């Protein structure tokens, strides 16, 4: 791939500042916490301090972002590699920091173009990068801009502007830090102020809490469910109904793995062996999302007065548009929104609606809509729902709700493909129905590495008692039984509210453990019943399964399979311990099966 107009200027502008800017936290850390007396603070005091600090950080972000246009910030940020300007550079933190920047752009930036961007053909080359391209060293970039179609470029942009972006990245990191600290406080930590430490405030954790939080952080999040707790995959069709959507490449995946796909479709494009792009296309199961969330559609309509199928048709049409243009039309320009930028535009609203109307029929096929569902689709209403309008609802700590169609001038929009997976992740959040057992049925499907050893309905003993076991699998002579709890998290939980975290402990962790214990004891006392027989096993291990990674509240053996593996697991964690044969007679919480087979046969 050829160099773009900004790459060498960016390198020249940023080199003197990048190495220095990331060495220290944002100056707001010092100016705020330097005024707070040095000591350890109670939970309530700590929370109040963090909340106040977050408020001050938000004002700084608003001040910076509101000074320029949304198009400027999108153009700039999407051409800088995802990272953080802080101590924590884990992929999850990088991803959250970038989402915070995206949220800030939606929430605070100007709607109209600003003086810092222009359109080639309407401005002179001397205006690009404040005249930097007039240098003999940038002849390539000058010729490139002359030869290419009209495009957005940076105009009044220099080292000060680059520093401003990294300052914004630092502030976004501070927002992440506030959120992470609030979640730690909700789990029992406090904070201590130390003016001699450049971090200025640190969490104080007991040894037990330190272990519990580190254990939680070291585990992987579940990626097979939405924020509602509904699995993404369609159990009837795991191969089709999926389309490529870009997500931030926070793990620095090399893109040459796509070269064989380009070759397969005869696309004249290839990535270098070590090339990493800002975005990584993933296959998103749009049809699976549609089928698996159907029980929630009526409740969604009552809440928002719009058919879910209108929203999904628009999203699918947008995703199919990328596939069609890149893989069928061989339009290599589509590699930019898919791999490099995550967005496309600016585009006239009327042109977007025309394309949505054209590609809606492909969306119908991809989602396999029946005639009745097709009649419910209103493209204009779906577009309006997915258009950024009410900026006040965006919460930077929660990083939601974000939108697909971002206005950047009076009648033009950016299609921000990078938001698709997050929009769908959040779409059904807090949309409830009386009976949500359908989530368990779907969840159990992805649990079933093999068919459950026990009946999926009631297990009937010979003494006329019965219990329902969600799922059971054998590992050697140990029967592992699972109790599924698929309650969605609250906004308060994500923000570290102590009451919400305690409710999560009671309603998911403790409940799943207690109920699985009761069922395991019952099975151990009734190893052979009218429709089951587990008399060949020696032990039962009762565990809980959740749609989400759960914070384990204690080191008490009650909550653990081993010293480091908790008893309430995600599906991915569960499958891993089964695959690796980690279950053994040395595990905690094994319940011995009583030898009552002879008695049952008498």
C-alpha cells in the first residue's frame, strides 16, 4: 500500500513530542490532587474525590474538543495508532480509552467544518499542514494530493495541534482511571494521596482484595454475548449471516492474514508481512443477533417506538455495502474504511438513504427476514434512530450510547462503521421482559460441548422428588453440573456502585453457587432416578455460569474450583477448563456421590 498524504508529516510533527508527552500523567493530576491533603481516605471520601476529579476532567475534555469540528477530530484521531498516554497499555485499556475519545467527539465537537480542515480542490496546497507540504521534502505528498479525487485534509495543523491531541488522549486515560478506581472502590478499596508520587493517588487494597482484583483483571472478558447477556451466535446457522465490521486493532494484529482472502476474491491488494492497521475487521453474526434477540423486540418497540428490524436492516445494509464494494466490485478504496479509518464520508444524507434503500434487499437476504418482517422495515426511521442527535445522553464513564451516522455539516454525515459492534452490544441493554428464560436456552447451546449427561428438563428421582440441571458434563469420574445465571449488569455496576456490585454478588454469584450446591447434594443422595443414572461417577462439582466475567468477592474456598479458578465462569472459561482437563479430585467443593444404587433397586 502507498503512503497517504499525512503519514510523513505526522511523523515529522510528532517525533519531538510523543516520547515526552507519555512520560508524565496529565497536568490535571497534579493541579487537582496536589491540593488534597496527603493521607488515606475512607470509601465515601474516596468516591467523592474521584467523582469530583472526573467532573473536572470532563470539563477539560469539553474545552479541548468543543474548540474544533467533529470532522477534524475524526480525521485526526483515526490516523493515529490506538494507544494510551498512561501507565496501563493493556489492549482493554487502549480500547476503552479510544471509545472515550470517540464519545467525547460525538458529545462535544462542533457540528460544522472548522478552519483546521479543508477539501482539496477548494484550497491551495500551501494551506495543507500550514504550508509544510511546500518543502522539497514533501514533493511526493504534493503530487499525491493533486492526482487524487477531492478529499478532506488538515490545514492549520502543526506541532501544537498534535500535542493537543495527545493531551486529549491523556485526559481520556484519566477518565478510564476514574472509572477503574470507582470500580475498585466499589469492591472495597480506598485511595491514598501521595504528592511525591507522580501518580498522586493510589488504591489501597488489603492482600485479599489485591488478589481478587488481580485475578479478575487477568481473566478474559466474554465476547460471545451482548451487554444484555444474549449470545450472539445463531445456533441454526454458525457459518452464514455474518459480515465484516471494523473494530480497533488494540492487540496489534498483523494484517497479512487477510492476503489469502483478497487472493481468493481476486482483489488486487495485499498487506506487507509486518503491517498493522488501526482497525481489524471481524465477522459479526448479524443474523444470529436478529434471531436470538427476537423475544425482546416487542418490549423494545414499547420503549423506543421503533421496530428493531428497521435498525438491524440499516446496520446490515451498511455492513453489506462494504462487502459488496470491496469483494464483489473489487473497489480497493473500501480498504480504508474497513482497515484504516473505520469510517466513510462525508456523504449527503440523501445519498446515504438511497444506498440504504438499494442494499436493504441484500440485508433482507442476510437476515432471512420473512414477508411480515420486511413490511415492518422503515429505512428512514432506522436511520434516524442510528443518527447522532441527543448528545447529552452520552456518558463518558459508561461510553454509551454511541451512534452510526455522525453529522459533520448541515447535510453531510460520516458512516462510522467502527461503532457497529458496540451499538449492537448496547442495543438491547435495559430492555426487559417478564420471562427471560430464552437467554438460558441459547446460552446452554454454546455450553454444550457434548450433549448434557442429564436431562435438560426435570431429573426425576425414585422418591418422586425432582430437580432441573441446566447442564452436566463428565470429566473422568467427576460430574460437573452448571447453574446458568444470565442477568445483565446495571449501569451502576459498570460505574463501580457498591450497592450494584453487592447485588451482583447476591443475585448471580451466591445464587448460582447455592443453587448448584443444593442440586449437587440432591443428586449425590439420588444417584439413580427414573430418567437418569450417575452412579458411575465418584464426585459432583457444582459451578455457576454467567454471561459475564464476575468479580469473586472472597478467597473463601466456597467460591473457587482451585486457588485461581473461580466457581462462577464465563462460557469461554468453562470450555477451557474442560478442554484442558483441569477438573480433578484435588478441586475444592467436590461432593461425594453416595452409594445408594442398591437401595434404589430394592
